[in-house]
């Protein structure tokens, strides 16, 4: 098939690509004129409307308190010796021992829900598995 195309076939493909680019460029210019010029205020409004939602950073101690409150309010974790420490902005650590692997997972899920976008580092140890 490559021999059949020859010089005329390749030139035809190049011409079609250039024509497609030109038509797309013209359509873009016409649409831009039709929709109106780009003004800084229009761009700012569009960014506010469609841009990413950036949440203000939460105070690490507030996150720590929220995680502790959530763990204490859950019937399965309220009596466990789980330490919660805000290591830094956006990072919370769980420490201590729990009697079962399922409780380790459950405590981490509660902590993550309370911490929101913060990362929860689960350093809980399971009695009988991690600790003698």
C-alpha cells in the first residue's frame, strides 16, 4: 500500500492535515469572537466557579481533638488505650495496642473519617500478633 500512495498520496495526507488544522483554527477564532473577548474578571469568575475547592488548613490540635472525640464516642473503641498525636500539619498518628486486627482497622477508619483530608498513620499494635 505504501507504494500505491507514492508522493501524491503523502502530499494529499499532508494537505488534508493542514486543511483540518486551518479549519479548526478558524472555528476557534470565530467561536472566540462570538463568545466575547477574554477579560481578567471573566477568567477570575470562571476559576472561582469551576476551579478546585481549596479548603483552609485545619489546626493540627483541632484535628487531634476531633479524632480523639470520634474514638471516644464509638462503643468499640472508647475503652481502648489509643494515643492520638498530630505529628504535623496534615498528619495524625495513632499509637497503642488493641485486642484484634479488626479493631485496629476500625479505629483507623474512625480516625480517618474524623481527620478529613489529613493523613492518618496507623501504628496500632495487635495483642497476640504484634505484641506478646
